[in-house]
């Protein structure tokens, strides 16, 4: 007897239970669908079973301002927040983000839904909004793996990588580093950069790849297990959306054509959406984050050297050091005389000091290690000297017979 036959005969014997059994079967089927979307037991543990009689579980797959799209595994349904949730929200953290699991009610043959509750999150990726106020903007919830994408050209920068890593680690998400545009470098150069990363973060998984010639794409696909939720992070223009389009297998999302003149262009990706790949993994694409790119926002450099940081944004390279680069807008202003050399020198001095004060924990630890090594060398040297002097003393005593 198959499982459904047994349910059928049971329902016949106990007609009053029939409704309950049918509901149970629907719930199991729904649970299967939810699992495909990444639903795990830990989420279920946070839902009051009584609420499940009233609501259904769904996942937020898109956010556009105050409108949402949710799905329980079948159709994608537009959703709004219930008034109570709206009015009780004390901070942006209380609103649903892409990837959130929520309790909803469906209406009008599943063409509309209302979100009543956000199920406790496993992880939350958020960014501080620029400015002094401590306010957060949600990026995505319940992410398992964050792919931090850096391109192997001038975008490659260990400091920036650390910033992204700190953010990902703080959110309890597993980081994987993807080095894009491997087509632009020789394999020795690529190995060199991977070594540089492993020197400070030996455990980190680092995969080079190219959207241009497809190398490394298979290794990335291998990581995308069914039910896994991941996100793409990294500077604007490193090729996140191009990678996503490759993973989907078609050019579904708009990518950026780098404008030759200033090498920058606008952020191509602006919306937040959870895309389900054919293999069953889900991906959120994100735009590059200025605040992780540009430390001047956090350090107050903007307040003091506003006109220079404005110029710096026009430099061709995101990580321009304003010392020798081609296309450096700051140097150009000094040459043209619109920026005084003295002010430029003060700015550079301030940057050096800020960079030093702002040294990340990895660098500090690295320094500590170097310091520890130095201490050890000194101690060994001292020990040797002591042994040497003891030996000399002994010999002197032997010689003099004292
Ligand atoms: N040579 C080379 N160019 C690439 C590669 N990947 C992407 N590009 C180019 O880089 C540019 C930017 O790519 P996008 O995918 O739009 O970059 P993004 O990271 O999504 O940028 P934002 O959405 O602004 O954050 C495009 O012109 C791509 O053609 C690569 O592997 N090699
Ligand atoms: Mg993009
Ligand atoms: Zn510059």
C-alpha cells in the first residue's frame, strides 16, 4: 500500500479526520517545496506551531522599496507588510530582507499576500549607511556562503578584501574568495596573488576564474549545492553580474560596460533579488559597496578634505593611491593648479596616518606576530649572550683558578 493509499483508507474510516489528514499532506508537500528553497529545521524551531494553523511559510525573494515578492516554492506572489509589523518596526532591521523566511497569508487565488511575521534569521548581511548616524541597510538574510569577488587587475587589494571578510565573518556567513578576470594575468601572477591572500588568511578558500574564457567556472558551480543560499559581494565592475548570468546560462541581468573615459560607470546592479539556479542553489547579486571601498567616509577625511575626496572619486582606479597612477584626478588637479600642492601633501600625510590608525585586525595581528618574532630573536640573542658570558666567566675562573 502506498503512502497516499493509506491516507485515503484512513480518511474513509474516520471521515471527521479527513480534513486534518489532507491538511497534513499539503503541509508535508509544502515542506518539501520549502526545503528546496533552503528551509531548515532551525527556522521551524522558531515558529510557534499554533501560528502555522493560521499562516503559511514563504521566502522573500525580492525587495523593491516597500513591496516584496514571496514564494512557498510554487508561484511568486507580490506581498505587503501587515500594518502591525509596519507600525511596530523600530529600525530597518525589523523589515524583511531578501532571503528572509516569513509567515504569510495568500489572497485572491495566490495573486496577493500579506507578511505577518519574520522568522528568526540565521544570518543577516547588513551595511552601515554612510554618515555618522548608526543606521543599517539590509542586504540579505539567511545567507550560507558569501562569494567575495575581487578582480585580479587593479581592483585586487588585500585591505579591501579584509573589509569584506570582516563584514562576512561578523554576519556568521562562510566566505569564499573569487578572483575574477583571470584572463588578464599569467598563471604565475595569479598564483602570486593567491599566495598573498593565503599569507595573511591561510584557511580561506580562493578560486580564480574568468567570465571571458570560462576558466574556473566549473569549480564555482561545484560549490553551489541544492538548497544553498549565497550572495555575490565585491566592488562595482569586478564581474559579479556577468558571473551570475553565466551561472544562469543566459544574459538575464544587466551588466556594466566600463566607460573607457573614467573607467568607472554607474553601478549596474541596484535591485535585490534571490535567483534560483538550475542546480537548486540560490544567489543574491549585490552592487559594490562604497563604504567598504572608500575609508574616507568612516574616518572623517571627507569633512576635512571634502574637495579632494570628491576628486578622488573621479580617479580611474577605485584604489588609486594618488601618487603615480594614470587617470588620477587628484594629481591632475595639482598639475592644473586647481589644488594647491601644500593641501595635497597634507591630505597624503593624513591618509598615511589614518591608514596606520585604521589598520585592520589581520594586519595588527600580522604586526604582532612580527613583533613576537622580533622578541624571540632578541631573547635568543640575549640567551646566547648570557651563555656566552657564563662560559667566559667559567673559563676565566678556570684560568685564574679562583
Ligand atoms: N576581462 C574580463 N572582463 C570581465 C570579466 N568579468 C566581467 N568583465 C567585464 O567587467 C565589466 C563589469 O562587469 P559586471 O558583471 O557588470 O560587474 P558587477 O560586479 O556586477 O558591477 P556592479 O553591478 O556595478 O556592482 C563588464 O564590462 C564585463 O564584461 C572577466 O572575467 N574578464
Ligand atoms: Mg552587477
Ligand atoms: Zn587618484
